[in-house]
């Protein structure tokens, strides 16, 4: 079960049976639009508030995943998910709709892999047969809470990132002789890292040390190096954070080919979209993994990937009190035969 100091192994190979991915208008114009199941043409999505639209994204993703293999909510033991909004209310309200026993998580933008790691643990050690796990974010709702409402029109520096409007959900199940389906093999749980950065417009720089620390811990615990994987992808470090993480890994003796080291926030959008340093948000790694990356695995492009979701554990209050930004990263390895 425990491998090294921070990692779990999953010898029973919990299977990702189905996924659901929903997104907003910016994502519909992005580089990975074809990998979304549901796309909306406006941020309101027919709702009265952005937070209600946020909830809708997660409900749609969950219902899409269940519909792909004709499962009902009552066939699922647990719903393990979270978001960035105060008290994770969009996720909790979606859980109210789904009526599945619920674990609400907050790991900021690391929530997607926190959920997949915990769900894999439960499935692997016979704690459940079917679990829905995922994460979501909504650009207008998150920006309103953590920075400025979009209507304010505040100018952002080049280090800032664009919060993804999207939700990604996976249905994780016990291995029932599944073929050509991805499965989880291990997880490394990160430590909270704080290097003293306090700029909420430079999340990538703040989170990079946590990503590098978790990747190094994963390699040490499993006695492997980057050659074990076809792809190592971080959640939302963006341009600044990706370069910083690579430099930190090199300093600690772990060289990774830059062509193998990608970031979800850099994969999601086109070059001409004004996202500054890249995409971010709890829905960033969730949509890219459960849409694009797993589709690429099923096509045979990747056999083994390591997904390292990164999160900045700040709040509006801590920013106002001039606190620095504690960050964390969780990693899950996924394979396909």
C-alpha cells in the first residue's frame, strides 16, 4: 500500500471506465474543444448567477460520464469532488442533485488529482466498486472571488493566468477485466510548500516548488525516473511555473526532457487567446486529463503518464492580510495496456 514516504501503489488497477467533460465559450474556441463532451456559448448557461452555472458544469460532466456506460447515480458508492468557491458550494449543490454519498474536497487546483488518488485508494482496497470523482471552476465566479469581477475590467500582468470554465469527471471502477481502458497505478501525496511569494497574479511561480517537490518524491518513492513515463503533465503552472519547476528539478538532480514535460494550462488554449501565462483553475487539469489526455492514451499516443495537479491554498482573506501563498501538488500515474 505505502511505497516510500509519500506514495501509494494500486496493484488492483482501478479503471477509469468513463469520463465527462464540460466547458464554456472560451474553451469552445480553444485548442482542445473537440475533447469536450458539452460546450456552452455563454458564461451564464441559462442560469441567474455564475455560481449556478458553475454547478451546472459539474452536474453535466457527472451525468455525461454515467450516461456513457448506462449507470445510474444509485449504482455509485461515492462522489469525491471539489472546486474553488467559498465552502465548495457549487460541488456540494451538484451533490445535492446527484444524491450520491459525498466527500467534498478542497485542494484548490490540485483537487482533481487529490480526488483521483483518494478514489483509487478506496477502489483498490475494496472500499467501493464505483466512484465519481472530479473538479470544476468557472472563470467569472472564481475571478470575482479571488481577484476582481470581470466587469471591473482590471488589467492583469503577464504572469497572471486565465481561470478555466469547465468540469471534468471520471467514473472509477474496480477492474472487471476491462480492455483498452486507462487505469491508475500509483499516487504521490504532496506536502504544503511556501517559498514566501504573495502575488495572487503569479500562481505559477508560487506553485512550481510544490510541483517539483512532489515529482521528486514520486521518483524517489518508486525508484524510477522520468524515462518511466511517456508524458509528465502539471495542472496549471503556466509558462512561468513550468520553466521554474523544470529548473528546480534539474537543480535537485532530476532532468526531464522539456518535450515530455507539459502543462494543462498551456495545452488548453490557442496561442492567440489572451490567457497571459496560461490556463488555471480546478477545472484545468480535470478537463484536460479526462478529455484530451485520456483520449490520446486510448489512441495509443501514450502508454504511461504522470499527472501532477498543483494548487495554491490561499483565500481572499489571506491575501488581504498579506500572507504568503502555501501551495501543494498531488500526482497520480495512469497507464493503459
